[in-house]
């Protein structure tokens, strides 16, 4: 009986952690590109912490200027390490990754030309959550 209670408590904590992060006023989604690098037609080694379903999107300029992107990957709430993102174009000298939230509940990345009101960038204040990829 005690084993079942401990298991139930552990499962409850797993599901409660993203909700707790969402309600924490000091919580801020994060990108970690310390180990990120471009390897052929993909970016590898990206880490992310996000409080709801979203996307890590690769942009080709230092500003992460939307809507042009070279690739993306869906991420679930919580912390994910060592992501590998397939690219669809040539990478220039200043690639970045940017976090976007899934906003229209279809689990498809829809942000782009003519569609900039859905799956929008994650913002902290007036700035998007963006990080450079230094490893080429």
C-alpha cells in the first residue's frame, strides 16, 4: 500500500511541476546553446526549459528576425536537453534559436509569412527568448 501511495505521489509531482512553473511569477523560459553547434543540415545540442508546449525555431540572422526560419522542433513543457533540429536551408554566420509557444492547439508550427498571430514568440518583457548558436 505504501509503495502505491509513493508512486501516486511521484506521478502527481511530475504533472504538477510544469503547472507550478507557470504560476511562479519569477519563472522565465530558457534556451541553452552552450553546447549547440551546426552539424551539416542540423543544429544539435540545444537545451530548453519551457512552461507549456512550444517550439524551438532556428533563424539565420543574429536578431532572430521572423518570420523566416530554417527549422523547428516541438517541445513539451519542462526541461529538454540535447535537441537536434533539422534545417531546410543554408545557415549563415549568425544563426540563432528562438522559443515560440503553441497558441492555436493544433501541435503544428504555423508561425510564418501571412500567419504571424499564431504560435508566437515567447516574450520576457518586450524581448523574445532568443540565443545565439556559436558552434559552427
